[in-house]
C-alpha cells in the first residue's frame, strides 16, 4: 500500500480510542441530546460543524461498523441504522455525515482486497479517521489518467457529503479509454485535492456536501479499490443498498423528530381552538385523529426499515456467496422501506404545522428545519423509480436491476 496511509490525521491524536463501554444506542442518545441543544441555531447558520463533528469522533461511534478483527466494534447493520435514526431525530445533517462515513467504510469492505481492508480499517480505528464522500456516479467530470504508479485525478466532484473536515475520501473517476469508472481512496489533505465548502441548499445545511476539486492528484495503484472496466461482483453492488437504507433511516429520524416536536408543543404550549370545546389542544378529538394518522405514517415505515436492516445484515454477511436473487430481494426490501420513510418524513414535517398552529412557526423553534431537511434529501434520487421497481416486482416478480441507486 502507499505511504500515504501513514501518519495521524490533522488536528487530533493517533492513539486508538478505547472501545465504548456503553451500549452504542445509549451513546447515540446522549450525543443526540447534546446536538439537539444547538441544532436550530446551527441550521440557521449553516457552514461546517467542526466542533460537533469532533463530538461524534470522541463518542467512538465512527468505529461502530468496523469488524472486530480490525479493532472496530463489529456492530450489526440494524444497530448502525438505529444510531443514524437516533441522531437524525435531533440533527439530520450530522446524522447524514455520520451515515456516509459508514457508507465509505462499507465500500472498503465490499470493493477492497483483504490487504486494503485490513490497512484502511485498522488505520481508521487507530487514527480515528473521519471519512467523506466524493463518489457521485452521475458526475463524470473527474477523470483518471494512467500514471507510473496508478492514476492521476483531475476535475471536480459534486455532492461530496462529509468532505469538509474529513481525513480520507472515497472517490470515483471516469477512465476514458475503457469508458468506465474506477473507485479509489485518498487522503483529503494530500496535494492536488481541494475541498470547496460551497454547499448552499435550503436544507441539510451542515452536511459539507460541496465540491471537491482534483488537480493532478496522485491515486496510487494500491489505493484503487475497483479498477476501470473491472466488473462489479454481486457483493460490490450492495453499496447502493447500504446507501439507500441510510437515507431511509435519515428520513425516518426526521419524521420521528418532527412528530416528537409537534407532540411536545401540542401538549405543553398549544391552545385549544375555541370551537373544539376541549380543555386542552391534546384533548381535541380532531387533533387526536390527526396524530393517529401521522402515527400510522411512522409505524409501518419503522417496521419496514428495521426489516430491511435485518435483511441487509444477512445478505452482507454472505460475502462472496451473495446470489443475484439475494441482492434483488434485498433491493425490494430497501425500496419498500425508503418509499414509506420518504412519505412519512415529508408528510409529518409538513402537516405538523396544521396541528401546532401559527405560533409554532416562530424562528425560535426552527420547526421548519424538519421539512427543509427531508425535502432536500429526498431529492437524492427520484422516488418514482422506486415505485416503478416495486410495481414491476408486484406485477411480474421482476427484481430491480443493480445500479448505483437501486
């Protein structure tokens, strides 16, 4: 492997963190409570949440999905997704950054050789590395040119979530001679790599999802996880399923956070409508009816998301023995979960205002961030194509074709 693997990341010690003694869900709950205190103010300010990202690093949760043989915690995927959902209730932007860190680690396990996995994952634990994403498969502006020891990267990559403040990046680059993409990893602060903090969407404002520029950046052969024109194994195609289920749990966490905020406001601050005859807003039968409807958006979405996480864990652990049917049936389960989570997140974060009233729109509450965050993130890839895949499966039994989004 390249010498670029050595050395501690900038700004923190290379000492391996002690394995968390608490349950990761307890750690996540405490971290979420800490993030919640400033979530509204930081959402309004935007920019890079450097201090809060260090809180995530200090929590030990960055090693959650890394197998124990590499020094990680070896948590099953259902636990990883529960943590993402817990964080998303409080701060979906940093839950996104956290989830995408684990997506890059999953990519290493799915694409990398045994040697690459051992080196990268043990270094991630020992050096407390925080991973960012520069693997946008639809953006071909970053090109790879053969060099003496690997490739040279030039161009720009958009939607690079978690890139600002990251230690390492997963990157894809277009290789013109083979008309295919390669996938590799490289340090964020190496020469020829420049992260541009220019993310300006109206939601998910602290996801550090701007552009990454490459200008003659060296990608050594030992850091190429998937070479140009190398056919993807069924195992490698699971990366999109890991990603899609991260998104489903982000949307669910936002929906749960919005539901909780609305419920607390209704109980503690809302005034009953004069025509209701109710002593309190929460005693109004029409309000109760509407909360029942919102609850029934959440509950089946949670059940399907949890089911999909169990299925992902089962299929992921098959390794090279994964069959096309395993992969296809998993894609159906993940699509089901994502469609319902999408609906729950968007509907609850919008309808909550009909239940909390005009005073709840005050900027001091910042409840609009739930809708803005889920509305921006649910545009990642068109939900209608998930419904199409599910319709084909329901009608004809056709399993979804593996792509970077399905």
